[in-house]
C-alpha cells in the first residue's frame, strides 16, 4: 500500500498531467510519467520482495509491581530461503499509546537476531503489548507492507507495595486443614495430619511421593498446626469518595496490607465495593489473583459498601479486618465499620485525608472526621505517607502492637 508520501506523489502526478494538458507543456507530461513510474516501481518492490521471519517475544517478568523493572526480549529468525531486507519492527504498547521501534538488519537464511527493551511500569494496570509488526518500505518511502510477526501478550503492573508490619495476630479456623480446634504444636507443625493437592508456592520438600505415585497427582503433606491468622482487607472503590490520586494510594495500601499479612503466613481475603470477594486462602496463586484485581481496579458508580459491611457482620468470619477508604466517606458508613469490632478480633481503618483526595488542599487544612469505636485509625495525608502512618500505628518500641514478645 502507498504511504502518505506515496499518496502525495501520486496526487502530484495527477496535477502535473492535468497542468501539462491545459498548458500544452510536454515537459510536465514527462515529469508526470516519471513520477508515476516511481510510484509503480515502489509498489512492485514491496509486493515482490518476499521474506519469512518468525519472532518470539518474552516478558521478564510478565507481572511486576509499579516502579519495578520489566524487560522485553525478542528473537527474530529468518526461516526463508533468501536473505531478508532491512525491516522496521514496531511493537505497540497500551493500545498504541506508546511504540517500541527499531530496525532489523538483513538476515541470512537460518540466521537469528536478538533485541531487547524496557517497558514503562510507573503506572499500575493491565497493559496489552503487540502484536509486533514488521514494516517493509521501498528506498524512497512511497510504498510499504506490514506483516504481523509476534502475537499480543500482556503485562500486569501491580500496585506499589510498601514494606509494613502485618495486622495484629488474631486466630481463626483454617478451612483447608479440617481442624476445628487449636493445638499445642509449633507454627510450622511436625506431626503428619493429612494430604492435599499441590499448590503453587508449596515447599517441594513436603511432597508425599508414595501418595503422588498412587494417585498420579502431586500431593503435599499437611502438618497439623494451630489455628492460622486471618486477615480481611476491604477496599472502598466508590467514585463519590475518591479522586484519581486517592484511588492509586488506596489500592497501594490494600496491596501492602495483603502482602504483609500473607508473608506473615496468615490466610488473606480481599473484599472490594465492586463486588469482588476473593475468599480466604494463603497460596501464592491466590495472592497473585488479588494483586491482579487491584492492578485492574477502577472506580465504580454503585454503592455496595453498606450491604458488604452487613454481610461481614452476619458472617462473623473473625480474624483481623482492615478497611481502606477516604475522609469523604459518609459518617454513617464509618459507624457501620465501627460496629464490626464485635465480629472481628481487630478492626483497623485506613483513612485517606482530604489532602490526598485533592492535592491542592494543604495537609493540615481540613480535619478528617472522628471515628469513635475504632481503636486503630491510620490517617494518611499529603504530609504523612501511608507506610509511615501504618508503621507508627502498629509498632511500639520496634515490636508489633498487640503481640507478645
């Protein structure tokens, strides 16, 4: 197909021909003929120049936290029988908002070339990458042909995770172990209790090889252990209480709490006002699914906070609860959160101040509402980052608040 330059030359050819006819100038006819011959030759060049290239793209890693490093590695191989021409490779990112562009030198039959570039990961989200295009142009840039070389893939950028202390340790019955009572064993457990299927992240030293051979399924030894801690994180995604700035901070805070509790070997659960409830689990795959939901989360118009809080109050799951919302939340909603303290071992409220919702508001200009009934309120402002506010609320002389030495 013709490029923009090619269409301009073709239009100029038409104008030259018309002008030559009107004025009777033979030289204009000759210029028009030469320009048309050049356009035809350019089209023939890109149509007749054949090449067979295969491309493979690999993201390392395909999932990364905001601000981390993600690298794309490309391998382009000439699978044809002729030497390939000079090609321009183009790889669109985020729906074509950004492009990676580079040239591929001629490759002999069977020869391969490698290329690499870094992806932007400053903003969390789920981004499409590709499909990669190989672009061939004639020497004058009048005609071009495009071929897809590598399929589309996806980059997931999780919200930023701050290193923070976990929620205070509270006990809850582990639904996967089958025990309905605590034991006096150590947290790691040493007595054989049951078998279960392998989950990603399990220690391979706990594989039960006899059962694996018999069942033709990788089985893990489940040691009897005391009740595991439980952590529920509720994140408010309502449009009326957030700004774009506060949403990003709220998602980062929720991801940080989930990660901290999971690293503390607690069962974690994410509940959000867009209707998502992950349920309790402790596997690596479960936590990745939570972080992926947070990576793609957006503000919603529906107000589901009240029914969600009522559901948590009825179920009485126990353990620790962290609620992430903003100072723009109505007082009635904060009162409902406070009533959950009778159903959970601990209730923590992460409250993003007005200075976070609107960066133009000074840090101490607007006081956030008081929340009677909640012992731990983590107030986050423009002059008080989340990680520092959380650590100040849950450490006492370097020791986790609410835990025994």
